[in-house]
C-alpha cells in the first residue's frame, strides 16, 4: 500500500449502512479522502424448481424509483451466517423452503466505496408455503422463468440487477446438477 491512514471517522450510523470517512496520506505527501459505505453484506438465492424453472421476484426499488426483476435476497443481520440469511429470505420473499441450499460464490457489489459482500446460493428441492414479507415488500410479485428465458431477459435489458445476473451466471457455469 502506498498510503498511511491519518484519521478514520464514522460520520453517520444508518439502518442499512454506516458512512465512514478516512483521511489518508500517500507516500508522495499528497493527502486524500476516502468515503466508505460500511455494509453488513447480504445473501442471494437462486431458487430452482423441480421442473427447472427459476423463481424471481419483481419489486419496487426506492433508490431507483423503478420496479426490478431480481433473485430473492436480503441484508445480513449483524454477525449472521449468510446461509441462515439465504434460508430466511427465500421463505420471506417467496414462501418456499429448500431441501438443499448450496453456496455458489460471493461478489463485491461496489468495491470502490462499499464493503458489501453478497453470498450467492442455489436452492433446490423447493417446498411451497406462505411468504412473510416485510412492509416494503408487500407489492412484490413472484415470477417463474426457464434459464433460457432469463438469459434472454438479461440480453434484452429486462433484467439489469447485477446480483441476479451473477447468480444466473453462477448457476449455469458453476452448479453441478
């Protein structure tokens, strides 16, 4: 590393993430500021039904003021095992429980300014049940598509959510069914 940390301060503690501001000094003597969103991370689930259909959710995303088609996902509670989060979010958002959940990988969502890591799982042996959505998820719709249909939706811009695109990539290329 070509810098030293001079000062680090949490400027804002939020419900979803904290805002940290670091003052650094490079070996050259130049100083800089780094702003970091400190995020606990999350879990993403690629639920695959016995017929091969993949379950997605359609939900309104407030920051974008848009409705997106995504894989079920959610934020980790402090210190929570990502597998526990994945299991919870699958049932919360879709009503399904899974007989098998397998980790496919993890991604850094925005490493230039955020510490968020998303843990991506596949889920199979799905058992339908009742969802238990949070208040902001009440308008959420459940969708089912084949892998080919989803890949077409990615190609034509209907699915633009990064964690969903990566989850589908992992399922297709890393999952040994």
